[in-house]
C-alpha cells in the first residue's frame, strides 16, 4: 500500500452552535485562500439562507486548504440530529475527524452520535476545545467529560491518547495549552502529524465511492467521493455499480472531473487514490454507487443511512386564497420540486398517494421537513402540509414506534415542570446529573410522537432558556396513547377582512394569531381557544353606527398583541383535522374541511 503524504482528509464534527463553521472560516483565511484585502463574510460555509439565519449547518460542505506542501481536504458536517444522514456518509471519505467541543458546554448529544460513527470507522480523532476565551470556560472539566465519553463509547487506547488543541475560532487562535497562541499554525501542524495520510494503490484498477450528491442546472447531478484505488481521468469510460443492487452494472462516461480548492470546484484532467473529487455526466448517479474500472467490477460497501421517522402530506393549495401569492402552484411543479430534492437528500422519501394532488414526504424529524418547506416557500412555491405523523413498524406481530433520547439542560426551577410534561407524553426519565451553577441536565427516553408539538411548550415552560436535544434511539414496542394538545381552535365563521371590533369580541375566547386588516376566509384558524373546544367567530363584523351613545362605548378598543406563528410553531400547533397553507408571503392554519356545516356533519359521522 502506498501513502499520499501530500494529502490529508478530515471532517469536523460538533454540536449545533459550538463554532465549527466559524473555525473553518479562520482556517481558510490563515491558509491564504483569500487575498489580504479581500472582504469575506462570516460563516462562509453556511451558504444557504436558512443556514445563515438559524446559525446551523444542514448540508455537508467540501473545501480545502494548503499548509506548506500538504493539501488538507475539510468536510464541514451537520451538527443537528435531523441531518444525521449527511454525517454518516461523509465520514466514509475521511481518515480522521476534528471533534469540536465548546469550552463551557462540553460534549453534547449530537457529538456523541457522530463520534460513535467515527469510532465505528476507526477514524483518528483530534479534540478541539473551542471558545477557550469564554469568561465561563471550564477546560479541565470538559477534557474529563470528553474522555468519559470516549470510554462510554468503547473507544480504544489510541483514541484515549487523542491530542487536545485549545482554540478560539472567532479570533483565529490555537495552542496546545490554555494560553492561546497568535495564529492557527499549531492546529495545522497537529492535523499533519496526527491524521493518517490516505493509503491506496495507484497502479490498481479504479474504485471511487460516491458519498455525496450535488446538483447543478447546467451539468445535472454531480457525484462527490473519495478515490479508494487507482486513478480517474476526464472523459474516461467506467462502470457504475452498487453493493446493495447486485444486478446493476452500467457503462458510463466521466464528462467532467473536479477537485476542491479553497471554496471553489476546479476542473482537472486526472486524480489518483486518496483524493476527494467530483464527477459529472452520469445522470442517475446515486449515493452509495461505486465508479470502477471496466476490467474489474468491484462495488464498495457503504454506510447504511438512518431511516425516516416522521411523515407529512404535501398537497396543492385549495384554499380561497390559492394562487394569489405563489409562483409555483400546480401538482406537477410541486411533484418535480420534491423529486428533485431526493437527488441530494439521502434521508428523505417521497411517495405518491391515492390523491393525485398530494404526496407523502418522510424525513428524520420536524426540523428536517421544516427546512424543506421553508426552502420551497422562499423559492416561490405555494402548497399545503398536514400534521406530522410518526412512522410505525411491526415486530413479532406487535406495533413498534421510533424512540428518541431527549437531553434537556434547564434551570433547576423549571426541571419539575419538564419532567411532568415529558412524563405525560410517555417519556421515561433515565438520568439527572448534579446541577452546575443552578442548571441541571436530564436524560429521557420518549416516543418520537411525544415530541411533536412539545418544543414550543418547552421554550415557554423554561422562559426561553432551556436547551433540548434529541438522538434517535431505534424502535421499541408501542408505548400507549398520548394526550393531544389542550387548546382548541378559534375559527373564522366567514370571509372578508378582520376588523378591530370583530377581533375584540374574538379575543375573549382565547389568544389570537391575526391583527386588524388581515384577510380571512371561512374555516381559517385565527387563534387558540383556552377552553379546549373549537369555536367559530365572525372577525369581519363592523360596529353598527348609532345616534345613541352608551356609557364607555367610545373607549378605544384594546387588542392583545397576536401570536405570530412561525412554521415550526404552526407544525407543533395543528391537529389532524387541520392543514398549514404555506406561501412565499404567509403561513396560515386552516381546517381541512373549510365549510362550517360540512365540518359539523363530518364530526357527527365520526
């Protein structure tokens, strides 16, 4: 086996908001990727609007830096559990990982999930204690927590000797002790010295495993992967195979070959083993496929991807406002967009339904599907989505359901309320750690359906200070019924424009979602009723003018400010007989059956 000392392939893994994308920014800047006077925005690698707004990474990104004579390929992976499918497959491309841990928060649930995958693949680990300059940093304790986690995950002795580097991604500093140096130099050196160089055989027949897919309107699908063996050339004729589909064997041609240089994808003529490359020209290339030499058809093994646990229906908007705010509104347009998403998102499933204008879309969680919905509405799509539902399975003739481990970090005063609420949702308390500085950590095992609609409640109960993280924990036998939401819906009785007078009468029934001047239609949900029953009100009524003045009637109407529902809050709120109307301009909640009389008749039948 030959070694490529001029190359290192690494992935960065960390929990949400621990600063990995900011750290990559600093590494890019200091490796000379940018000119000295070049203006560079923060968090370069979070290129999507939603990623930049929410401060999370959704899709893995490829980049590279050069340190002296070595090229370092870096893959920035997602930190959120819903995008775990991305993490699993990119780890197949690397020889080591940078485990980034916040100097105050320590290792978190998603760190555990990804780290276990890295250990399973025997990847070398370098631990970065980031944000070391935080005033509340506790590096000594965090180091011990990391080592405890290694032991818990069954790491070998080599892993326990992993180097620790202290960093401040924001300031672009790194050192081997808590006194920060004056650059990232020590981090680059640690990577070169500790991450193994890729090994392979240059003169053997080609093998390239496709671990990620990109899409470009000009060249179509682009397959990204690491060359495990041999060399690859532009315009070369090769075979496409898949280990999971033994019958599949197709002759294809590499139209274009690219490598990553800084943030750019650069066209090249050839590449050899160890390199991470992108290929275009193969229309139906998929994740898990192997590109190999025509003379030696050998498919490589691939990491299995986590299965979807939650589904919802996406359908054509049929509300009275249909087509007034969106650009793409037809079944064909929605169908094409959903199936295009399948080309790059390996954890997603899209199925046709009995209805010609509705599709069942399954994903890894509410956030996973929520991001797809948000992207579509920003692109100009108008459609409706149903309440998320959990995907059940069967074992030994008994019903099973997806389970999640829930990790909460809350102030002591709110812990009792969280335990009580999760208990009602069939959550089982597994552990509580000793409180640090008035905060306690607790771990629960709960059915995935018990979390639908809970996140917003959790934020309310903890005054917005609590942190809730989840980790998929496999399937278990059905845990029993879970009570649905307590609040009912306030429903518009008629169509028109909401008036202050009409809303003033409606707000006596509960909390409103709209303000005066909002267009409404019959069957639209305009608030939540505290009594738990659905109530219909007319919010379009005008005050009748009269010559007789009653005492106090001229007082100004005082309306309580409405709750402005975000997409996630709406998904949490809706019941099975309700839909969310999603357009580029609005998010409206509505009843499935809009007509009041028809809705009452349907209820009586049930």
